């Protein structure tokens, strides 16, 4: 981007002192007055068309510089839950799960004060509060542009859980205690290459993932039965071989009752996207039925879409987009008239 040009002028020291004194009394300075006169001179002598061309060129250069600066910027997002309250934060730099785990190691061991207060006085002290809408944007970007949003973390101090977004696999959730233990073992050996610390950390967490409401992971999502089409929606029956009680707040994973749960994920063919919520139907043993609301966030939608696409290819030999296009085309085809 173009810069400013510095002009050099000369004036007797005595004259400069006298002029500065007068202008100071008027609330200005030699530099300010000279700058104003130079701008006036430019406006008077340079043709308007040329001024407009220069302004357009400067605006374009500024916009390009801003875009380059934004492209180079990295973000980390946090959702913090404590005492039933959600707070959202953005950090304008890249942070890995290892740094979050180190913080949780100290927090779990010391238990001093509230979790959110401890977080704001830790290595993440410079994070800025953001709206829920901005946090949702960062969730979406984490899946679409993982080099831009390098980490999204949900610290639930009420349930003592840490959830993190893996750009390839979606949400992953562990207990804070397991995270604390894993980071301890990862750093027991010093002077390892950075990637080895991450490998050791994830190895210690292997098999300890939890099912968590709002954080359905790839391992929680699988389908069975035929894909059906109803009113422009493709219905996928989700297998319930995960902890549905933890996910939906029900009580069916028990021998104390014969309640059952049916879960469907829907794909809007015309919009080409996952519907906003799951259909969760609770069937009580006494014959009653109840619908349980479950809203999907951007990460869960992206994970579901990938799983649906793979299942559709397996069942129909077509991608989700191609299968949807075929069904919609068939619905638009007028019926054949019988021959007279």
C-alpha cells in the first residue's frame, strides 16, 4: 500500500519560535496549519477527476491491506458454562488443546475460585467477550476454514467437561479430570518434539470420550434402516447405541423402565442442508409419547451431513446431493397419460 511523503521546509529559528507562539495562542500549531494549507493547495490545483481516481486507488489499496490482515489473523473461540450461565469469548490468536489442558490441570488441582475467573487470569486473559451469534459464526468457520479458526473449546464447569471441535471429526468431549491426567502424562518426558506431546496427550484420552448434550460427535452418529422421503425431507433413522440420556436428558438407558427412544435426522432436499433439530420421540412404557427438542449447532450439522452423505452413498450408490436431485426431479415429472 502506498505511504505518505514527508516534505522538508526551512524557517529561521527566531521566526519559527514567534510563529509557534502565535499559533499556540490560537489553539493550533505550525504543523497543523501547514498540513491544512497543503490539503487546500492539492484540492485547488489537482483536477477533480484526478482526485477521484486517486481516492478510488487509495480505497482499493486500503481494502486489500485490510483483507490481507484479516486473512492472516487466527482465532480461537471459547464457550464457558458455569452456574447455569453461558459466556462466549474470542481470542485473536491460535491456541491448541494442549494449552487448554494445561490450564485445566492447574484448575482441577487447585480449585481456587470460579472457573471462569481462573480462565480470565490465565494464559487466556486477553480473550474478548463476544455474542452467541459471533460464537456460532466461529463454530461454522472451524469446520469450513480450520486454518482460520484453529480451535473451539466448550468448558463446562457445571458438568466438569471439556468439549473441543476437531475439524475432521466434529465434537469430542472428555471429563476435565481425564484431561488433567492426560496432560500430566503427556509432559512427564521433557524435550520432546511438539507433535509428540500432542500424540501422547491424545493417546491417554483414547477410549475416554463422553456423550454430551450439544456436542454429538462422529462416534455418536450412525444410521440404519431405509432412507425415507416425506414432504421434501429425507429422514435418516439414527441408531441409539450411544448414551441418549446424556444427550437428550431422558431416562431410557436403564433397566428400571421399558421406555424407548426413536431419533431421526432430517435433510431438506430443496435447501440442500440439515434441518435445525433432531426428531427425538420418547415412547413411555405406559403408552404415552413425548417429543424431546434437540437443536443442532453448526458442528453437529456438519458432522451429520458427512455421515448422511456416506450412508446415502452406501444405500443408494449416490451422493446425498445427487439422490436428492433425482427424487425432486421425479416429483416434478408429470404422470404419463394413458393411451386413448
